[in-house]
């Protein structure tokens, strides 16, 4: 088998690749590992999104934790970043999230946070994987009062919402907003927080059934939100994804504001207040050229990383930087959180809007968004594409045609059987031709 842990935990179709048996072993392995690490009976937080398979996997994980002598603290349906935050608040040894984020409802995933609120390193994930692979039914396990327990603590959600509210120093009175909860983990938290701060909140897609998470809604399907903002004459809209670790926005005209624009708005707000460490924003190679230009024009700098929130966070920690993120809307505010948090991101964006006295479209317009085209190619294998001569030739040919005014980026998805082909430049017609030419070669060679 390949590596159990991908770029964002263990993922697969629930009850097929991601079985309750595997969840049990992961719970047992994590408790065994953290028990050795801390020489104690570990406290393990578990949070989940609204997928129908979440309760099944939660029960299996909790059983695995108890079988290794740990205590499973079940938070119920909460955003992913709530688990990271609350682990530190109750001195848990680790947190576990059951979610497949923006994926369709049949998928699910299991990912771990250390008690510090940070995701586990590759080395620790490798140790957990080793424990899972070596698990045996007849191995010695605790008995009697050594068996672990389960505690239900959905009430801790208020601790998390209070923390979110404390991160902004302005109220939202006079602002009318629409929030799309994606029938996911933000459905309870988001409206509570925005209303508490004084905004008039119109909520859509906040009735999870277990099978409607991310279904034509949320940050991956913005059309309904765009229409709702215009129809209700709202000042802006916020779209969350399934596990609420990111968000995107819509201005008062119904135009989408992506993560790059949100980061520029928040970075410039901090630059103006002299609160952006080293005047530096961290972004990935996927960020639009317009982001670099807007930050540079304002006197700031951009630290560039590989794609993935873990690389953004690594760069932030290495240089003690405060703000970084991705075009997808996965943004990290290091003074407030150890991971991306969609509701927190929305709060910082709205606070910047309120302080500016401008409209959302005016703020977003500070950054020129250059045409960018991304095509996802479904492939049989993601292996070896970097050495494939036909693919290399197609990319070189495209780069030559774009010249210095554009760029091409080809990379495999970390969570899906896809290779992503992205190009950026001044002319969309040219981008379409170049990207589809490269995508056709990738499909032929890897499909």
C-alpha cells in the first residue's frame, strides 16, 4: 500500500477505503503514541463535520482511543480549527478531525493536531502509520479501570465562539451580509458570531442532512451566494467550505473575492496600522501576479512558498510572520490561530472593511486580478509526470509562448487523483489554448 497519510490526513470513500476498522486502529495508534510521548493517559479531542459517515467514524475512533486507555472528548459538529484551538484550551494531548473538507459527502477523512494546535509532522504521521500497520488483534491492551472513557463536550463550542469574537476590535453594526454555510461545520458557529458582533445576517445552506454538505453550495459553488447578495442588497457575502477552515467572499455587486484579494485587503489594513511583521505576507506560487504588485505598491513584501497550507505555515513559523495563505481562501492569522480558520478569516476581512469606510468592491479593486486559468486533469497515476518528456516539452512550449508576461504551473493534487495545469497572463484566449494543449498531453500520457 502507499503512504496512509496524504497532504491532509487520511482520506477515502467512507466505509470503503476509510473503514471503521481503520478509524479504530488510527484512534488506538494515536493514543498509544501520545501516551508514550507524554507518559500519561492521553486526552484526545474529536470534532467532525456534518457528513452521514461522521458518526460511524467518530464511534470507531473513540473506541480505538478507549482501547488504548485514553479519554475521547467528543465535540460533535465543529469547524476543523475549533479542534486545534480547543485542544490547547483543555490541555489535550491531541485533536482529531473527521472531515473531507470540500470533497463530496461520500468521502471522509481523519487528520490529527498535536496538543499545541499544529498539524502533525510527517515523521509523527509515519510513526502512527507504523503502529497501524503492526496492529494485531491479540496484542495486550488495558483492562479493568485501565480502559478509557468517552466525554461529550459540545458545550466547548462557546469557548471557541467567544475566542473568535475577541479577535476583532470593531463591531459590525450597519453591515448586512449573507453567509453560505455549505450545510457543513460552520452552520452553527458562523451565524452566531456574525450576529453577536452586530451584523444583519441572512443565512443560506445551514440545514445539514448528512448528504448535502458542499452540494452546489459553499466556497466551491458560489452562484447561489452571488445571487443572494444582490437580491438582498447586502454589503457582502461569505462562503464557507465543509469543514470551515477557509472562506471566500462576494462583494455587494455579486462578484467573487478570492483568497488572494482577501489577503491583500487584510495585509494592507495591517500595513496601515504598522501591524504586519516585517511588512511581509506569505503566499504560494499559485497566488495571482496582482497580489505581488498590490503588496509591493503598498511598501510590503511577499514570501513565496510551495502550494499547501503546511508550507505557508512553515515559512510563517520560521520567520515569525503573522499573515499568510492561499488563493483558495485558506488563510492563517498567526497571532490568533495555529491553522486556517474560515470564520476567523471572515471576521478579519469584515473588520478591515468596517475600518476602511469603503465598499467591498472598492477594497477588492486595490488588487488587479490577472487572467488565470486552472484545468484539473483526471489521471490514472500521478507518478512520474515530472520526468515525462512529452509533458516537459508541452510545458516548455507554453512558457515560450507566454514569455515574461505570464507563467505556467503544473502540479499533482495532494488529495485527489488529479494533475492541475495552471497558466497566468494578460490574454485569456491565449491561456485557454496553452492550458488545454498541456492538459491534453497530460491526459494522454498519464490518463
